[in-house]
């Protein structure tokens, strides 16, 4: 991350840090404004809203204001805000300046620019300024794979908890890049990367085993049997892959493949580091 941006982020998040509780970190949002649902709030003992909009008041809105100020101050982003007043209030009230600045951010990230902060905007903010205390990196769309967590369908399917399972170790991300590039080179088909870890590797009600940044699901939706077999071949040939859970071995004999009947709709990929 750019050094100037880190400095700006440290200054603008000072207030948000003061409001952070242990539960805030456990919810996997770190320094980015959090969203939540009744289910996730119950699990973590927090009271986040699923979205924040004009006129509402909540402690996370103050965090959002800090996030937006930091992003606006980064690099040449200020040029995107022509005619848009800066956020000056540090309160937890969602004012017009917050909405206007959020719309600029949403438009830049290709989101629906409605000025409402929800899971999609949270995910994009994670990608823009989220800082993992574990050193994890966020999976971003590439020419070879898609972060399913960021798609409209993925966001809809995660309506129960609205958590961002998009973080992996740098080494795991390199491994995903290598596997996806090889698979794409054969079929010109992007892989759909699904649940990995939260930004801080915290426990999650959906995946108790996805906490180390080295566990990730790859969806097999739309794959033929030959494509599934090819994915397995590519994965087990990678030296950083330690195990792949799937419902069948497709005739392969690698000990890295573990047959699990409950993994018919995705591969669970684990890496060494």
C-alpha cells in the first residue's frame, strides 16, 4: 500500500479506532465501516445495520466518513470530486455530504451509485483501503477468475450474514492466479472464487475452517466433468496446494484429493502457505 495513503488512513481513522471494540474486529471488518444482519449481529454481539443512508445515525457512519475522506485524499482521487463538497462532520449522522461523496466512490467502483452504503460498497471499500491485521490480501477480479462474493448473485446469496469472505495470504493468491491462468488457457473459462477468509481471519458462522487465509472455495457451476477433472489435475500439480475436497476424484489417484459428498457444488482448496 502507498506510504502516503497509509499515513492519511492512519490520521483519518483515528476516531474510528477509538470506537472499535473486540466484537468489531471479530466481525471481520477491521478499519472499514461494517454492515450486518440480525444473524451476524447475534453471532458477534454487535448491532450493525445492513445498510446506511441519508438521515440515519449510527456509530459506523462515523467510520464510513473517515473511510470516504481517506479515499478522497488518496492519490489523484480528489479530481473525481469536482463540485462535491468534502465531508467535514465527524458525527455518526449520515448527512448530504456523506451521500454525495459515497456516490462518487460507488460510481468509480462500478457500483449502483445510489448513495446507500451496503455490502457491495463495504466490499469495494475493503478492496480500496481495507488493511488486514494478518497481512491477508483481497481477491480481486482478474482476466482469469471472478470474485463471486462481489457479484450480484453472490451478494444476494450471502444475505443471511453479509460478510466479506474475500481474503487470502499473498502466497495463496499467487497460487489461485497460477491455477486460474492455466485453467483459462485450456478452456477460456473464468473460475469463480467463493468463500475464503475474513479480513482478520476471525471465526465466521458460515465457515469455521476458513480462518487462516489458506482455505478457499472454487465454484464448479457450469463446469463439465472434463473441466472438473482438469481443474483437479491443475490444482494437485501446484506445489502450494495441500488438499482439495470434492465429491469425486474423476479417476485421479492423487492423495491431495479428498472425496467429500457435501462438496458437490464446489472445490475446497487448501494451500501450504
